[in-house]
């Protein structure tokens, strides 16, 4: 379903199964209220997250992307988040040249026990994205064609 | 009867035509010159050859052939049918500022898409509604070789109207009946003899500035003979980096790929340009590739243009000599050199006789 | 594919804030979904039967359940699919409870979001492949880390069940904190009398190998086949020769060495045997205090040793052990109470910790069981106990209750009266937490029979009155006044914290730990001794503060888990592993370079270098898949195309 | 110096299958890669600011053959990078280096003379390029028409070579200050996006950027054209074109030496190097790492530190 | 190292009851080459009933001074008085933490405040920026043999989240400075106990009890003097020592110094600059004893 017009923005989360997904579960179990915008995609490890998934989300019209994994040293797979940290950090730096505000993308660490922290992270990030507002998706068609369809349907 | 159009009136003329046609013309974009719909914000650039020719107007880099949609039976969701809709998009279009070589490219397309047993409805629909107003060349570039492949700076093949730049304006001549329809414009006046003579002189100078054309009659035979001489092709292709700049910029290349792109229950079948210099072009599902290296692929590219296509289409070479493949090639690979080398290559006769 | 979607009400847990019927209706519109329904409790027996019936009736070949977190019931529903004859991996879950219904009350937004989550589950499932686990052998040996009472219990239970046990203990003797205690609550029986024989059993059991004074250096491998490097720290005493006679300790001239077993209450010797019942009862040298090792003088111990066991050349040693399961039982440490400047921050000698007091009470302690003030050796007549020092105190970062302090304080108050009949005891407490069997009765005895004065309130300040006594000033919240008590001795009921270096060990074991360093159990209720890492179990206070009976209970529970694990013929590996498409692999080796498990081999195929995944070694993290630029390595069930489809599905509208 | 270079190559040639250098192309302004098999081929070798191509691009496909290659400073960094990734064997490659004063940008020349299709003659001497076209003569200082990458080049001499001919030049700059990037990023985010929309719209998906790139080592297996994984559709919309550039740049993060081949090869002049510049800066700032200097180094994105020096992710 | 330089807020008691604190602070800082730039036209810090009834007003009173300091181009304001310190810091922190609050305060001010400077006590910068070592280097008359207890009072380090200086229960900054000056600092367990100042007017009996306890403990430990850093504490212990004695039937004659006075003494500053004559309990016997006891020992 589309995000709720005017109320929600398109925010995608990539969460590692062992820590952050569990942390989000813990937040749920504790009934910590959170904004409803975020949609979570579960992956085994933050190391699985190719930064290009984040790019793809932005290209397709996501307004914000949040990645969360185990705290450094606490990775279920020992090293996945260490690699993720480097890749995501560099990528976060990169997106400003594309014209995407770096604040639209954050990556952070939330453990399975940190329900409250998860609530804080989601709330803070959602607010952050709402401050920036929506990000237009990159057109799937050429600009000439886009202009043609736009004039056809005023 | 030749007409005359004042240089200052060109814009108004195109604007006038714009009421009937979608006018596509070479415009400046970044550091490049490309064919785009002419709008007030865009700057017309006809003082040099466009970076990319107008082939995309009639044969788009990508077009939707059909759109499809899976629809569930609301009574029984296990039953699904596919709704398919063919999308043929065509509207009256005027291509302005094509060079004679560019326009001749459409001849090749016509050969491939409209004159074969299987007709391409998509192309035909656009072709029928298109009118090509070309601009003859009074200057030639170092990469130009239209005269080698049967063209000329004032060639009319593929064009409906031909403009020749003269002092203060353009000589305007209808080439086809379609073109004749444009001759009635108020901004056009009858061209006097002096202007016609000037045009003739300028065009002759342009023709003279081109390199002498070699005789390509022997080419098909020669290329067939070189088919298994991979050593020759390896050396010729050594510097090729297997990109698609040459094919995508070529006014005659018309190979395409068809893919289904589906999202959820909806999708479209699209046709997009393909590129024979790419490994993927002939990659088979098994993983086997009959043209595994760039040598095979260059051989095919040259072979197709100068041998196989002419063989099938009354000797019409599938190259118009625009030179874009040379000048836009990232490594300046010169097809003229390859063809000349092929022509001059002494065939290893002893081996043939040994067989 | 024919996909069935089951949207669970979970009673009112989901239905309360999500319109499950609408979600089910919306799901029916998703690609390849041919059946969708809402259901009361998907995980209940009728719920599961409903799924099986629908699979059979509608010939479904894939199932999405929208309910709680997959971390909870994914295995449950996979089994359901298996019972229906489907491949269990043709299944996905949408977490519409923890991630939707429980975190907001906006029914419209929740319903909408729930449908979105179902949509991505459907898109993922459409790209799932049936998977079959691989089987592999188990090494039926178990490693127990920590030789406290929990570890001892776990080791003995495993050994009794016929398993080979390797026990690693950081100190030179096993016994842990319990060995330091004088008596135990609520029975007031002698701690070493009940623990001692169990320790001896460890030493004597043919199935148990004990590495004391050793630490786990590194752990590699995976469930069923771990490889553990154990560092045996140099003791400078050849334990094969040492008889534990203690001659060396007597003659050691370095008399200012710390004595950790006695909680630093009195100085010890550089060469030491912690206590008479130590297991193993062997001497070890604290190198930094040894005159021979620091200044190359002395060597008395070597001279007097009747068995020639002293070896000043000894070095740390690394031993490799292969095991199939691991039990972590590393216990706890006391909170560093010296951050409480208001209690003197360690400046007043007559303010001691509860464990120090325990050593004072113990006959094997430095005072021989006589309670004496550290400052002047006098017997205290007034003893003040302060509870919750480092427990239930956010200001020092320890908001949790340590659980056992109320009980041992009561015990110590009773023992004080036993040792010094004319003494008075005061206990400052916040609440009395005594929920165990006979516990509350015990604290009442302390008050009623032994006359301990319980004052409900925090202590704000302890300071010397300048005349040899300490002034303890606190609140009496029942009376609503400030009270000042003069004390000869102040005993702080210091709370428990995670044993030091717990996070480091957790990292080696690849298990999670909480903000305080306690190890995370698999599920707070249903998996109290499991961890998120298969084959690693928890026992005792390393998981959270616990008293002796709870620790022993967990030790047995962890042992039962290992015995259960090892009772299987073979183990099945998670088939969600990485897979290389060798047609696309260019053999650059970046995947092999980054794989944390060495699960990728570089091989040759028709003369070209190619990567190859060792399926039973691969743990399924997917790092390789994110590393491979051409996408030639894919993680099954988390392929690029699956994740892309999820992203695309979320952004399409 | 050119003669000396030729002699050196001729001496080495008998041991090698061939040596790759540059020769004159279809006109005096356009050089072209030259494959020298015989000593007489070596006579066609040219050296100067027109030698724009990075010939290292050819090396991975030649793995296993013994070949020579002539390099500029920037090209040599690509060679170092390929060695680091084990895509070529050091013992199979003989590297001929010479000091470089910078190479031209044909786009910039076109801006000066209007049309580079009408070249009659070209001369280069002492930092000045003289181009005769359409009867007119244009004198241009090299520093005005050189490629942007040469402006911030710190390695005019080969960083590794078997034969180095000529005297080593001092670098023009000590430090790359990324002013180009700062200037671009001084625009508001929306303008940056709009800029790329227009630029990407022009892309013809010929993949010259990728194929000219010496470090696009996936070659025939690029994700851009595969269905599994299916990162990109064959649509010619802005989205897929833009996404491809992001993929290209991301895959080069920590490996790219900013040789600029991607941008130079682009037939429609899209400034795609800027993406890589951004990554290069991020890598430099975060890991103090320059790609292509040390064949033995581990690239930063294939490594980690438990405590990163310059990553403050916990501050968010 | 460049010269230490700060904006300086003297506070009202320095103009009256604790003139000697003000004098000695300025003299000491000058001797230590620390530049104190008095905030021009400074006004009340708001340590009045204001903060009990209106936070905005109280913050505006302090805020005006902070604004003036910021206008001087200084990023750190010093004050000797712990009360002023509390108010200035409180106002600063509150405004930095909430734009909304800052706006409310600014409405009350003629010149709205922009950047908010740091606020520290003179003691803090002596301890942290200069350090005991820096003091020790300039000591020419060490306080050898002088046994002192340091008394910090209740608000100098409290609440810790606001003051961000030293330990709130067992502060040691003054101890170290006194040791640097050569004094022997006795382990005084009541360093941060209340002297009763806040009840000084209404419940004199409490002051007698609380201050008396402090003096008793100091005496018991064998102190020659008490060292303070707070005008109110000093006043209670010094001015009221007689009252305490008669109320508690004690006979204390403990001089109560400002630490600045003793440090100044050790640096050899003239008595006049230290305002020793302003002390009620005669300090001279204690000061005269310096060095002698050690000789005797």
C-alpha cells in the first residue's frame, strides 16, 4: 500500500536479523510507540547490505533509508558490521554529490536488548526525514518522454 | 523548384512547422549536440555534426512494444489472465538538421524493417509519419567518408527536403512528394540562379575535400575469405575496448534486444538497442558464446556492414560514412583503416591450396 | 507459484490495532497470491491445521504468515509447511505484531503498513527456492568456561551423561564466588562443605579435563565443530610435580602480594595456594610480585620445594581443543563501589564489601573466622550494612537489582550476632527482595530473632567521627527523618556486575551481551540458556545476577541442552548459505578475502580461477554477496534480486 | 626523450609479445593506442599531451601473456591497482615510464576551436599546443586545455616501472584539494539532482565509461546487463542510467585512481568522473588512503579496524 | 602557551561582605599572570528570590551578563562566587538546551544574547587551566607546617551535571592547590556538608549546629585553619564563629581563609592586597606559625 499521503514518508530500513531486528522486536514487546513510516527489510547481517541497495531505494523514490546492525565487536558473524561500517560510511559521504542529503541515510547500531534505543533511533530518523520532506524519485523514462506525459496529463 | 529561406527566418519557419509536426532538431546539451524536440529553452546547433544522429527518433533507444498486466478473477483468485496491450506510438514528426549521411541511415532501416518479409509495425508507423529535412554539408570533417560508401555531402537518400547553406540563408529543395508539402511556407521565396550556383559551387568544394574513395566492389568476397583469419582480426581489434559507442552512434546499426520488465503484476515488453561489440550480444543461455572475443565481434561488425548486409540488400552497404564511430571511439579505432586493411590483406593462398 | 497468505489476529494483540481482514483482502491482490485469510492464532494447533488444509485445498506451494516476529515462530511454521508436504523454506513471515501493532495505535496507518509488509514478504517468497539442509558430524565434546558453581554443575551433568568435558577456569582454582562464602542462605549451611565435594568430583572425573589458571583465547568453527584455543597462563610451578604441600608459600619472603581470593583483605605471598580446599590444589606465582622473576634474587621456593616443581622459565602455553558445544558460565564480579565518594570512596579502612566481610567470617579467611576491624583489629560492636551499593542506582549506571544482596545481608547480620553476641547490626535497605523458598522467613529471622535493626532508606554519607568510629547518615523513609548511626564497621552490600572481560569473551563466542556486559539469552522466557549462536549455552550469573540455586539450576539446564544437541546422529546446517554462479565469477577472490569463516575456497574451473562455497562452513552472513561486484555470489534466500524486489515493492506506489 | 624511449622498447621487445603505447590516430589531434609487435612499429610511437588513453585497461585481458606497456603517472597507478587485485602478474608485465606534463581534454579544445572535426595540423612544444583547423591557427597553453585530472595530479612520474626514461618531474600540487567537488557541492541539493537528471538523460548506455575503465574488471559479467542479479532494466530512462553510474562509482570506491578514462571515453560528454572524485575524497578523508600506490596494500573497503580512526558513526 | 585570559564576573558579595575574596582573587590572578577582564556594567546574577519564582527572569538577569561577556569576544566567564556560578551556568545551560527558552529570555533583554559563553569558577581554571604545578612554580613562601582543612560547601560542585567540575562528594581541587602552596591538607570528611547558610536568617539554631559540626571536626583533626571558596561559607564559619562558640559552648579560634588569600600569601603578595584584616578570627597566629612548626619538628 502506498504510504499515507501527507502523513507518512517512504522510509526503508535494512536491519540485521540478530541484533537490530531483535531490538525492534524488543521495542515492540515493550510497546514503545514509534512513527509508522518505516518499513523493515530483514537481512542476516549488516555485512549483507550492499550500499547499492540504499542507492536503489533512493532511485526508486525512498525518502529515507536507515540501516542498523549489531554494535561493533558484537556481530553474530564476527566481522560483518566492521565491513559494513566502512562501506556505509563512505557511501553516506558519497550521496551528497548525487544531490541527496546525507541526512536521508543513517546507519547505526542497535542490539537486541536495546528496545528503547530502537524507539529513539526510529523516532529521531523519521523526524529527520520529515524535516527534509519527500525526495522525488528519479524518472524511469527519459525527460522528453516525461515532459510529454506531463503535458498530456496536466 | 528550389526555394530560399533567410537565415533569420529559420527559427520562425521551424516554429511554424512546429504547429503541424513535432520538430526534432540538433540542440546543445552540456558539451554535446543531440537531437531533441525543439523548444524555446533549447539552442539549435547546426554548425557542426551532431554528437549523436537522429536515428533514435524513428528507432528509439528503448520502446515499449506491449504492456501486460496479470488480472485475477475476483471470484476465484486462483484464475489469472494476462491483459496485453500493444503500444505503437507515432505522431507527425519533422526531423530537422539531419545530415545527408544521417538521412541515408533511414534507407538502411527501411531495408531491414519495412522491405523484408516481416514488417516492423512500430518502426513503420513512425517512418510513415516522419518527414526528414536534411542539411547538406558544405564542409567535411576529417572523419567523413560518405563518398566511400555511396553517399555524398548533398546526397538525398532518406531525405524529404534538402537544405543547402548559402550566403544569408538556405537553398530549400523538396526531394520527395512529402517534402513538396513544405514548400508552400510564406517564409520561403523562390531561389534565384545566383544562389543555386553558389550552392552548387560550395557542394562541389565539399565533395572535393573528401579523401578519394577506394573501390569496395571486392569487399564481400574479401571479407568472406578473411572469415577464419583470426590473426588478422585479433590485431585489428587489439585496441577495441568492447564498448557500444560506435554502434549506438551509428546511423545504420539497428540490432535490438527484447526484455520483459515486470513489477508486481504489471510489466512491459521493451525493445532496446543492442550492441554487437558486447560479449552479451551472442551469449547463449548455456554460457557458450559463439563470438567469445572482441576479434570475433569486430569481424562481425565490419562483416555485417560491408558484406552480409549488402549481400542481402542489393549491395547496399550498411555504413553511411558519417565517421561518428571513429571520432567518438574512446580509443580512436578507425573503421576505414580496418576495411582498407581487409581489402589489402594478402590472403594466405598456400594454406587454401593445401586444403 | 500459488501463494497463501495468513494474517494472524494474535487474539487482540494484532487485531487490536490492525484490521487483519483488510490486510488479507489487500494481500489477495498481490502477485501470485491465490489464497488469503485472517486467522485467530496462526501458531495454535487449529491455526496450523488451517494452514495445512489451505495448502492442500488450494494447492499452495508457498506460504506467508503475517503475525509475530520470525525470530519467534519461523521454525514453527516451517515445520507446519513440512507437515503439509511443502519444502519448509517456501515460507516467509511478515512481522505485523512487534513491528506494527504493538508500536502504534493508528489503525489506518498500521493496517496500511501491515499490508506493505505482507507485500514484501510475498515478493521475497516469489523468489525463494526450495532448500535442503546438509548434514554434518558432531564432535561430542563440550567446553565449559568458568568453574564456579554453575560451571561445576554443568560439567558434572555432562560428564555423568558420558560426554567429554573441557573446563577452563581463569583463576588457579575452581569454586568461583561460592568458594569464598562462609555460609549460604537461607539454610546457613557451610558453603565449602557443600561445594567442596563437587569440586573434588571435577578433579576426579575421568571425563573432565580441567585447565585452571587458563583463559579462552579464541573460538572458531560452528555448532558441532568448534575449535577453541585455550591459553594456559604461566604459573611458574610444574603442576604435574606440585603436591600442594605449601612449603613454598611459607618460605616466600614477598609478603605484600595481593590475595585476590581473600578479596585483598590482607596481603598474600607471591607464591600462593588460594585456600586449603582449592582444586587443583597447586601453587602459582604472581610474577609481578616475585622477587626472583622481577629482580632475579631469592628463589626460596625453588630451594624448599620437595618435588622440584618450581620453574621460573615457564611461559604461557596455547592449547587447541575441539568441541561440539560450549557452555559459558563465567559468573559475575562485584561492582567497583569506590565511585561512591559519599561512602569514602575506599578511603576508610573500616568500610568493607560484603564479600570481604564473608572472608572475615570464614574460618579459612585471613582472620581465621574472627570479625576484626581492618583499621585496628578490634572486634566491632556496631555493624552497619548498607544495601543496594551499585544496584538499583541509575546514577552509577547500574539500574538493575542484583537479586541476592538482601538475602546475604540478612545472613551476614545473623552471622554477626553469632560471632559477636553483644553486637548490634543495622541494615539500611530500599526494599527487601526475598521471593525465594524460605527466603522471606529468613530475613524475618534476622530481624526478629537476631535483632538486626532494619532502616528503610538510602545512606547519604559515611564519615569518620574522628574518634575511631564511622558516622553513617541516612534517611529513614518510614519515620521521615534523617538518622545517624555510629558504627565500628560498615559493610556494603555491593551489587553484581558482569565478570570483567565478559564483552570480549562474548565477541569470541559471537554471542550478544547487554549494555552491562551480561550475556544475552536466546529468548528472555523461552530460551533462557540458549544464545543466538547455535551450540553456545549460558549458565549462572554470566546471563544476569543469580543466587546459588538458580545458577545450579541453569547449569543443569545448559547441560541438558548440550546432551540434547549431542543426542542427534548428525546436525543439519542452515541451507541459507552463499552460492557462486561460476559462469559469472571472475575469480578475483574478494569474497574469499573478506569471508569471516574461511568458507570460500578459490578453485580452478577449466583453467579459470573461481570461488567455491563450503556449504557446511558458511554461516550465511552474506558479506560475500555484498562484496562481489558482479553479483556472482548470492546468499540463498537473501539474493540481490530478492532484496531488490523488496525495495522495489516498497517504492512502487 | 621519445627516441630514448623507443630504443628502450626496441631492446625489450624481443622478450615480449608486444608493447602497448600510443600512435597517431585519424588526425593530428587524436592519438590512438598502438600495439607494437615489430621494431618498425615502435617507430610509430608518440609521446606527449595527446596520449590521453590509459592503456592499463588492456592488461587484465592479457593476463598470462608477456607484454610491455608505456605508462603515464596516472596509468601506472592503475597497473599498481591491478597488481594488488591479482588481475595481472608482475613478472608478465614490463612497464615503461616517462615523465608526464599532463594530457589534453579534447572537449576543452573543442570549446576553443569550435569543431575538432576539421584538424589540419597539430604541434606541441614547451607547454603550448598549436592546432591548425579550417585554415586558422590556435595557440593554447597546455594548462588551459589539459584534462582536469592533470590539474590535481600528484604523480606525474610512474609510481612503478621497469624502465623510466627522462627526468622525473615534480608534481604540480602536493595535495589534492578537491576544489572541483567543493564547487559542485556549493549548489543546493536539488540543483545537483537536476543537473544529473539532465546529464544522465543524454547517456546512450554504450558503457564506454565502464569499458575504458581499467578497474572495471567484471568485464563481460557486469551487473548492468545481467538478469540475475537484476539491478538494472534495459529502459533508457534516467533512473537506470543514473543507477549505473552509482554502481560504477561504488564498485570503484577505494580502488579508483581517478585516471579519468570514464569521463574521457564518454561520447556524449557526461562528467561522470565527479562521482569517483567524491568517493576518492571520502576514502582519503576516512582512511588516508590513495589507491594505486602500493600493490601490496589492502584496499580499505576489504579491511576494517575494530576502532576506526575517523568514523564517528556513534555520534548520530 | 598564550596568556590565560577570561571575562570576569565579580558578583555582589565581592563588593561587600567578601571584599577580601574579591581583592585576593584579583591579586592572585595578576600574580599568576591570568588576565581577568571585568565585564563592563555587569549586573546582578539573579541569585535573588528571582529564581524561586520566575526562571525566565532569573535567566535574563544572568543572561544579560553572559551577553555582555560574549560581546567582549570572550568564550569563558569566570566568577569567584559559587552562587553566581550556579546562576550563570544554569541560565547558560538552559538557554543552550532550548531555543524556545532562549527566545523568552531574549524578549526580556535589551540586547538579545547570541553565542552563550562557558562559565567557570576561578578555582576551576586555577586547577584545570593553570594547574597546581603552575601555582607551585610561583610559590615563594611555602605554607610549610600549616595544617588546613578544605571546605568546599554544598554548591561549588553540585549538582554535578550542572557544575561539571571535580567530585561532588569528595572534591580535591582546593586540596591540590593548597598542597602546591606547601600546606598540609588534612582528610576532612565534611568537605561538602552544609554550613547552614540558607537558613542563616530564619533558623540561626541550625547554623549553630551545622557550622559548629564543621568547626568541631576541623579542630578534632588538628587543623590550624579552614580554607573556603564561598563567601557564604566563609561568613558562617568566620563571622559567626563566636556565636557558634557560645551556642555550643566551644572555644574555637580557627581562622577561616579564602583559598585565594592563602595562595596569595604563599606567592608572597602584600597583606594589604589579600585583605587579611577583613577576617574576624585573627589569622595572624596561624600565619606566623608557618615554617616554625616544621623547624621545631
